[in-house]
C-alpha cells in the first residue's frame, strides 16, 4: 500500500509540481519561497494522500492546500513576507525574449503591490483560469468578494507605471 | 522617439506573465522523506508534551550564552545537580539534522562535551558557537520553523532537572534525546531530537543520573 501511495505520489509530483510552483510564485512573488510553499503543500498532501486520491480533482485539492499553506504563513509571519525581490533569470530554457522578460518582471512588480487577497484572486483567475465561483470556493470567500477584489486589482495593474508599453513611434 | 501607451489589456498580459516557463519538477523522494520526518517529529512532540518536555527537532543548537555567574562556576548537566538555578540563553540557527550539542552545559574556557564529534568551544565571552551546516531549516519548538539566519532565544533555567536524560522510543528501543535546557516548574524541559527515528507512536521518559526513570508518558 505504501509503495502504491509512493508511486502515485511521485507521479503526481512529477506531473504537477511545476504548475504548483508557478502558482506559488504568483502568490508569494519569490521563486525560492514558492518552491518551499509547493514542497510544504506536497508534504501535507502526502500525509493525507488517501483523501487526495478520493478527490474528484487531485490537483485542485493540492492547490487548495497550497493556498492555505500560503495564507498560514502570512498569518503567522507577516513580517517575513518579501515579495519585491525579482528573479531576473527565467526558469529553464525557453523561447523568451528580453522584451517578454521585462514585461513579466513589470507584471510581477505590479503584482507585488497588490494586497495578498487581490494577488491570490488574480493568480487563481489568470494563472490557472479558475472561474469566479471556483476562485471563491478555493479561497473560502464570496463570489462578490472575488469580483470586487479582481476589479480592484486590475485597476491597480492598469495604473501601474511599469505596465505602460513602450513602443517606437 | 518613444511614446508610452497605457496598458489596455491587463488580463492577457497577466496570463502571459503568470504562465511563465514552468520550473523543474520537485524531488518526490525528498518530499516523502520530509513528510515522514515531519509526521514523526509532530508525534514525538505530542508524546513529549505528555512527559513535560518540549522537543526541538530538525535543527541544531549553535550557540549557548552562559551568564557570568554560570561561566565562572561552570555548569554541567552531567555533574550533580547545580546548587542554584542558573540561566543561559540558547539560540539556534540552521544546522545538520545529524549533529547534536551535548547535554552538558558548556564551561567557559574549556571545550564543552559534544555528541557526534561536533566540536563546541566556549569563548571567553561565554558564547560557544557551532558551525552551522546542513539543511537551511531549523525547527525550534512545536510547529515553529526558523528561517536561515533567524535567531530564536530561549531563557533556560538550569536546575536539578538538567541532570536528567530524556529518551524516546518507537517500539522497544529507547533512544537518547539531548537535553538543552531544564525547566523550572514554570518552564518545561527542553530536549532535542534532531531526526526522530521511526514513525511513532512514541513514548518519552526522563532518566535521572542514578538510572531511575523520573517521569514517563
């Protein structure tokens, strides 16, 4: 049984841990902390793998653990949060071009200025394409709160100076 | 000439920025090991609480500050009970899970007793410093995790109970825990189990210098 659990879990980690790290990165803004958050969430998932296995959507179950881990960390150690340190190196090789990197960094810097709730809403809505209802369920808040937080966040992002495009006229 | 255009489609840019190149997958074996160890540590902490102990797991005590009085008199948990309550501050920082500081309190000007070959020298100012090594996480109390470089300080009352040795068992085999401080009636004994062996359930006991079991859960 333990072997079966371990094999299933290892496959889950292989398939989904990159995506979990991306979401964690969006939530916390720090690539190293994101790795820690994803690892903590997966540790918790392993310890209750029986429940994860029975879930309709295993990834959604673990993603919710990840969001809760992030919230717990913020609640316990708000003075520890450091979301403004930028990672200028993209993860892994990719077809990225300098303009796209700069754009990503500008978006991240703007995200760092959002409140934790606004950031969580935006990340779940746009990084993982959750509906407003799913986002509300994931965060344990009302759909109306998701809508208002999202609208506020987008307003802030539109006004962020780093998010004005620079083009040759 | 450049002109700046306001961003008109933040949703799309958000999607593109958030869907970055995914990092590599995490190491499942390391996560499984960490999860099991964390579970064992929690179970041990629960068992230890029943025996009046606070168990520190997964880190290493890296500095002990002995007060002037204690430094002059020396204080050793292996020696007979200290005549008066002495205070020492202890702090932790990242360290190897396989290294422990000896149960004896350090004596100024002398090498403190060590476990696992880890040298611990007391400086003239009363501090003894152990070079940190190993994973950058140190659990300094039930559920508390210190980040690299973080310092947590305890005021430890060294009293007669510092002479006791803490042990824990998963199954029939009793394993030693390092006592890093002894409690007054108001403060629990602080014991250190860097990497709990086994998966629980755990039993915890304190053993007096004469070998008698002082307290068990």
